[in-house]
C-alpha cells in the first residue's frame, strides 16, 4: 500500500509542469558548481579553459628553456606588451558576441593616437595637418554625432560632441588628458560609422571594416604627416606602459576590486534567493571571494617587490599596464552580466531574428557594440603608442588587430556570436603576448617563429570554438 501511494505521488509530481523547474530553486554548493561547469564544458562552452591551458603550456615551455622568463622584470614587461592587445580585445568582445567582426579596430586606434600626438606636439592641430584634413575631421565627428543622436544613442553622441568642442577650441593642444579625450571621441565616432553602415545599409561587417581599415591607414599618415611623433615627454602618456602604482595604490585597487565583487555577489545571491531561483550557498560565495583575495594579494605583493635586476632606482608596484585593463574588464563584466543591454547583446548574438521578434532594438544594440569596440581601440592605440615609443605612420597596423582578435578567441569568445566574457579576453591577451616575449629571450630563434606559433595557437582556438559550437548544437 505504501509503495502504491509513493508511486502515485511520484506520478502526480511528474504531471506537475512546475516539477521540471524545481531543481532551479535549489541552492548550489561547491560540488554542484563543479558539476554545472563540467556540464557546460561537455555541452560546448569551454569558457576561458583554452586560455588557461595556453598559459600553462606556454609558461612551462618558456620557463623550462630560459631562466629569464619568470623573472620579476620580465613579467612586468609582459604586462606592458599585453596591455594594448587586452584593451583592443576587450572592445572586440562586444562585436564578436554579435557574430560580427571589426577589422578596422587596430587602425582606428592608430588614427586616434596620431591626432592626439600631433595636437600635443604642434600646439596647433589645424595648421599641422592642414585645412583639408582638419575640416574633414570636424565634419566627420559632427556627422557621427548626428547619426548617433538620430539612432537614439544619446550618450555616444554627446561624447563625440564634447570631443568636437575640445578640438575646435584647441583645448586638446594644451593638456595631455584633453588630448586623450579627443582621441577617444574620435574612436567613438568611428564606431558610429561602422555600426550605421552595417545596420542601416546591410553591408557585412567584414566588408565595412576592411574598407575602413584601408581608409584609416591613409588618415593616420595625414595625422602624423608621415613622421613618428614621440610621446615619452608627456608624463601621463609615458606612464601608461612604463610606470607603476605606488604600493598603497596597489592595495587600494585590490580592495576596491575585491570589495565590489564581494558586495555585488552577495546582493545578487540574496536577490535570487528571494525570487525563488537557484542561488549559491554562502560558503560557496565566501570561497570565491577568498580565492580572489588570496590570489590578488599575492599578485600585488609580488609586484610591490623591486623588479630592477640592476643597481639603480627601484622598479616596484602594480603596472598601470595591468591595472587599467583589469578596471575596464570589471566595468564591462558588469555591463554584460548585470544590465538589460548586456542580456540583449547576448540574445542578439544567439539568435538575431528571435531577439527582434522579442522586441529588442537590435540595430541600436549592434551600433552601440561597434561604438564600444572603436572607443576601446582608441584607448588601446594610446597604450600602443606609448609602448612603441610614439605615434608612428603605421601605428595600429600589421599584427595589432590579428593579435587582439586572437586574444578574444583564445579567451573563449565565439566567432559565431552569443558566447564570451571580458575576463577571458585578458587571459587570451597574456597568452598572445607571452609568445613574442618568450621568443625574444631566445636570441637564436628567428622572428618568424613568433608568427608561426601565434598562427597555430589561433588556429587551435578557432578549432576549439567550432567543435564546441557543434557539440552545443548536438547536445
């Protein structure tokens, strides 16, 4: 009799449409979290796993072949080498999540940095670049601002107009930070053009950005007048990849990152518990925060040691080249994971038609993704100019874009859209930067090895992405 009652109750539960969702209300512990991660990997979502494996393999390889690789001084240099790649890759994540591509990102960064450097050096940008180039720049920014406002993207439109005011008043010629603001506004304007051409005219992003890549190559030559413009004399610019936080600033930075993560995570889990959906147990949340605290403290402590192998002034503190990309990563993670716009971006990348039918403003979201991408390209271009010693005629060209795309893909961002996280793009950037960094420590190896290894790593990452996508479809 008891068995019959049990069977009947089980049957009644199975007929209840809420029964299939009951598991989503259960709190998760460490074991459940690990099981969920394994399931995601098996279903074709490896996340940052390829980047982590790449870090381990390449790190072990180079550390075993040269004792210089894991020295404090070389790791500090590695952060400088990875900074501009990471910044451009962070912007590319937004476009790649849509299943689009921006081939003009590297060249756009070169244009933005070129105009900023020329304004500071000449003190009169109009005279330095000529009336034709200056007028085209002003009209282009004005048109971009108008297009942004027309598409109801008021914040980018206002920022471009603000940069235009600085440009017309010559304020960018008097202070480095104002020159930076103009450079970023130029990047935002380029993003508006990219997004409008792709969404309004229906031109594939590959064609649009390839055409503009060639265009920005020429504009960079006009901006710097085919000469290299040094940036080392401007302290804020030189500090980007050559200077470090003080020890106190490093600890404060860590406290802000960890504190913000802890507070937002706890509040999110409490909200999920109140809403009756699955949430992490306090012990699991505490474990995550604890791991971040320990790992972050070790990194800050290690960077605060003197990295100068030679007698002279101490080189210590967390490099700005590391902290700035991390700060952008945190902001973008919040944007993608905790805002409606971020959820819409993932939805469009997963299925654009379904997103449009659900009432999402698809074109507006896509344009904004291109705006963020080109804005970050401008920031990356400023870091690249500092790392390479100045704004050069070919700044942002060559392998800059390829390295940045490779960083995003190796970090787990899918070329097919709908999957990727900013955090993993940083890991991918370090992987990419480790290759030339390690090769340089082996004088006997030809420079061609850098291209060959980087190409193979990207091919492996793209293969993992394709295989993961196929497994996800078949799951």
